[in-house]
C-alpha cells in the first residue's frame, strides 16, 4: 500500500489526521499529546504517527511547505489511506491589524494566487472552502475551552518572499492572515468528497516586522493543537 512518499500500510492512519507543516511539530504533537504514538512514516523525513487522544485513534503527519507538498500528502491520505478528515495546524502571518502574535485563526475560505485549481479545467474561479461541520465544531470547541479565535478568509500564496509586497492590498478585502497550504487542502477535500479545516496560529506580522522564534513556532502553539484534537473528540 505504500506510495513513493509514504511507507505506511493501509489501516495505519486513523480517520482523522492532524497536519502541521513541520515534521518536528508532528513529532512534538505525537510525543506530547497522543498516547502510545507509533511512527508510521519517515520517508523524506515527513514524519507521521498514529496514537490515541482520550482513547480515540488520531494520526498526525507533516505536510511540508507550500501547496504542491500539501497537495501530494493530503491527496494520498484521502485517496489511498481512507482518511476522512484533515485538520491543518500551522503558522500564518497576520494581515489584518486586528491580529497579533499567537492569535488563532479558523480559515473559513481562501483567497489564492496559485494555479493549483487549473487542473480541474473549470470555466470560472473556484473558492476553496473549509468543511462547515469541522469549522462549526472547532468554533464551538474554542468557546467551550474559553479560547478566542478569529474566523474568516486567509490568503494562500505561492510566494514567501513577495516582490510586489501585496499584503497591504489583501488587507483592504478583510483578509485575516497569509499562509501557504490551506487552499490545496480544501480543494483536494472538495474534489474527493472529504472534510478539511485549517487552524493557524499567528507566528509573525509581516506588515509590522514582529515574529516568533523558530523554537516558539515548533513547540509553543499548544492552544491550536489542543483545539484541533478537542474538535475531533467532540465531532462525533
């Protein structure tokens, strides 16, 4: 059952996968939040584990950076490993002036500058959108946990270094934050009849120059991780 990117066998993944971008964050989540985590993939260093959270099977796997990488791993999880739900937990840059470092964003939909959707040969422009079920459960869970979250549109971009400095223009449309993976995840989920949600923590503010350290990005975003895991627990 293994693929060129994943040595796991069918049945190794739980129905829900928590998906950070960074393999070290996947390892951190497995070791600090899951009971009896088992390493099921390490091809190309893209670590994946399955364990339990409050006695419910949950997997965690890294996606890597950018839409091509997220596109590959989420497609394979949905198509070849019978995964039903992927909850991305990642970092984002604040675009809205309402956001600050470590704020949590639930990405309802994505604006995008990628050609990822061109593969579908659509006669118009598609709007990558989260699963309403997962989005509502995440919001309700945040209320239960007394965690403030911001819900809205994020800008999924192919450019980390943007020569056009376009974020100020996106701010005019009420975009909350910018990141690099969610649109590919949402489009794969839509195409394959699955569910997806992106939960992001603000790690930097490109328009002001504020940022968290690399170590903080790896280990300090526990509220986002807990929110994703608790969302899966209450989902059923």
